[in-house]
């Protein structure tokens, strides 16, 4: 039995009730009309005239080719599409791991990266170091490896901190896993999103024969309603096993969503430039907010993505602060207790902040008033 998914339960309660959603991990979305305006007349007609039947389990061939072209020297045969990233995470863990396996995962993490392997086998958590820009200690990873370690799961740009692992440590991790024959599931759903100066890592599937590049339309592209995700991997046998596992899940994706995802990815540079510009516009606003309240918060700009993880210094604790903020002033934040781990200690004095949505001014004003009235 899988445990309660704390983040999703919290959002189920507050996401559509709070007046100011200030903790979103996805970029500002666009309308169907705006997306179709990017397409050529032929692409628009293909969408409008498509039959609403079943689609290929692996994903539409042209969509897989478009995804492959984002990578280096990849083909459509190295791409498997899913109904969102969560289905891909579920399939990868269940295909790679068994009860005799061991898995390693960074903490804090998106909860399914931890609870899914723990439901199957033994797992070890490796905490990211807040005093080292939330980086990953490769020596600690090496010390955690066992003879039965089959999978290491990482996520950069990281949710919730926005940290990007340095390139030298990234290569060191890949070489370590290559030495031991360990798969790397890299959650790369924020790749390409962040401040316009961000230096993103190469896709792991481009560098490593046992690398799984997990991506989705939801975050960097701001199109979560499409529910289209994918894994790119050089190991075609593993992809085939995941495709057969998918027969027990969604079976296939939504045909209209695949058409729209293909359009969005064809014009991905335009979407990413738009979304990164929103982050660029929002960062100075948060700089000013935290500069005003230095007694209550410790602020660090993220390397990438559209989330940050400030520290709350108030005596009441971050959970009470976030609860009072949403109940009294309608401002939604995610306290770090949502990111607690069964695999070791994680910070208990932080909260996730969103940087990728437009029109932050009213929410920041509400936060300022709440603090002025209560602290």
C-alpha cells in the first residue's frame, strides 16, 4: 500500500481555493488558441481532422521523432511516451527494481521518487547539501552503493530548490554508475526553464547508455493539461519492458494531446524563451520582498527551474506560518514538512516558492500585509 501523497493531498485542499497560488512548480500556461496559433495551417488542420481513436502505446511516431530531435543522436525508437511524468516514474521503478534490489535517491524529493522504490525494495537517501548550493556529494553516493544497487534517481534542476548540479559532479556520477552498471533515472522536467542565464545539464540519455531522461509537457513548457510525458533511453530492451508495463496503466496517450504536444515541442524555443522571461521578471520582485523581510527569511536565488526554497526564521515554525498565511490571507506556499523523507532528515524550516507565473504583485502585496499585520 502506497502512503498518502502529501504534496498532492495538500494541493487538493488548497490549490483551487487559495486566492494567490505562490508555490506553483509549472510555468504560466497558455490557451489552446494561443498554442494553435503557433502551428502552420497544415498542423492546425491535422489537429482538427484527427480521428479520436486509440493511439500507439509507444506514442505517436512523429511526436517521438520530435522528442528525439531535442536530444543528441537519438532516434524515435529510443523514446517512450507516457500519460504524464508520474506514469513514467511508476513504470521505470517497477521495471528496473524487484524485491532483491537496492535503490538510491536524493532528498528532498518529489515524493514518488522515494515511495515507489521503497514499496518495492530497500532504498537509501542521499541529502543535498544546503551549505553547498544544494549540491550532491558523489563520495556519499559511492559509499551507499551495494552489490544489488540497480537504480539512482536524481532531479536537476531540482524540485524544490532549483539547484543545478555542477557539470563535473554530474559526469562523476555517470562514471560511478557506469562502473557499477547502475541505471540513472534523471527527472529533467525543468530542463530549459529558469533564469535566462541558467546553464542546464546535458540530458542523461545523451551521455549514458543506462540513463533515463524523464520529461513532460507540464513544467518547463507550462502545459500540464496535455498530460504528455516521456522517457528517452538508449536501452531499447528496457523501453520495451516499460511499454509492456504501460499496458496495465494508461495503455496509450490521448491523441489530441499528442498532436498538441508535437506542436508545442516543434516551437519549443519560443515557449521556453517566454517562460524564462517570466522567471527573469519575477526574480527581482522576490529579491525586493526578501530584502524587506531579512529578519524573517533567508533567501537564495535558484540556479534553474521556477521554484526556490527560502528559509523561514520565525519562532512559530514554517508549518504554522504557511497555514496562517493561506487561511488568513489566501496565499498558498508549500512548507518543507511536505518534503519530509523516510530516508533521513530533511530541512524543516523552508518553503517552496513559485517563480514561473505572471501577476505576482497582488500575491506579494498580500504577503507583505500579512507579515506587517502579524509579525
